[in-house]
C-alpha cells in the first residue's frame, strides 16, 4: 500500500486484531476499562500517529500472505 492510500476501517480493525504491538489508548489511560469493552481498531492504538503506524503495512502484508 502506498503512503497516500488511506486504509479502510475494515483493514484497520483486522490489523489491530492481529497486531502484536496493538495497545489501546483507552486501556492505557484507564485500568478500569476492560479491553473487550471497546471496538479494536488501529484508530484507538497508541502507535497510530496521524493516520500512520510504522508496522501497519508489514502486518497487513503478513495477513495477505496467509
């Protein structure tokens, strides 16, 4: 995927569900919120900066090859 392409919501949800580095911003800020109570997506990850993540493409490519 080229940098200019925006990942779809489906891609961000699936990548987040299998990403070894996924960490929820909400859970990181509040220990009283269970991770299962929220929708998992790259948008909610502490590593998702300005719509980009260093390993997003790598994880997405790994998914495509399985």
